[in-house]
């Protein structure tokens, strides 16, 4: 047997060993989850999200009539403020890599950038699911307090509302991470995330010709029915269309941009 033949298996073994050492997507997702709270901004944002949900339920216990103090109104009231803040968390999960100059280390350890992006997507989806669980917990505490203080304290809630809450929060956080991937700059992504939909909503209300398109493309309109137990097929179609514009399109373009962006 020739020396060349003996030498051939080495590269294959090296590639195989490297593949074995490559961190799994589950492990990368765990790393990205830790990163969400590693920065001061991320940690305080998580604290504010939890505090806002608790504060809204606490206020309701004092100002809402006793007969309305039940699990469903408590739960529904927490969804919107949390849904406003979650996209900022999604933006930070991406842009902090560049603002904190950790992208060089991240992509050196995991050269396949798409795996890092997928891990970030999985991490923020987990964060969205945890936010729904936190809303349920806060609403449950509020219901118990209402029951002890003379409120209705009823627990009935349509199962569809819980499913809609999951869709609502996951869609919100994915829109945020899509803006972060597309723009790659924290202040710019946060400002445009809030400004562009607001401008579109204002124009849709002022200009008659834009009212019909706004029913299909304005997420402020298409996502509102999610905070209810019932949605028609037409409402789901309008929601899907608006998410194609505000979530899928920037997510795809942002992924391509991240794959090609120079790390410095």
C-alpha cells in the first residue's frame, strides 16, 4: 500500500471530528437565551416586561369594577404592553452582537452564520412563550387576590385565547428580530420599528385610498383580533398578509445581509 493511500483518510477524519465538535442548535439556543440577559439593556428590559404585566393587573384590582376582576380580563390586559416591549428584545438579541463587538467572536466560534441566526430566532420564540406563561401567572395571582378581596375571581377563559396570545407574542418578537437583522443598528432598528407602522396607520386613517390596503398591511389592525377568542378566516388571511410584509420580507433580507456582512 502506498504512502499516498495511507494519507488520504486523514482529511476525512479531521472533517468528521470537526463536525462532532460543532455545537448543536439546542446548545446554541441556550447560549442565545443567556445572552438575552447578559447585557444591562437586555436585563432591564426583561425586568420592565415583567413589572409592566404585574403593574397593570395590580392597577385593575383597584380601578376595575369587582364583577370584571377575573382571569380573562387580567390576562388580556397584559398582552399588549408585553407585546410592545418584546420586539425590542428581539432587536437587541441581534444588534448587540455588533454594538458590543461580539460578532467577531460569535462567528469565529460558529462560522456557519445561519446557525447562529436560527439559534437567535429559537431563543426569542422561547422568550415569547415564557412571556405568555408569565402573563398567565400574573393573571392567576390577580384572580386569586380578586377572589379574596370581593372581586369576581372567576377562572373561565377560552382555550383559543391562549393560542392567539402565543401567536401574538411570537409574531411581535419575530418582527423585532427581523428589523434587527435587516438594519443591524440598535437605535435605527428600534426607531423604525415604532415609526414605520405608526406612520402607515396614520396614513391609512387619513388617506381614503389607503384604507383598504391598511386593512391587509397594517399590523395594528390585523393583529388586534388576536386579543380575542375568535377570528374569522378573513382576519387570519389579513394577518398573514401583513406578516409577509413586516416579518417575513425583512427577515429574509436581513438573513442574507447578515451572511454577507463584514465582521470587524
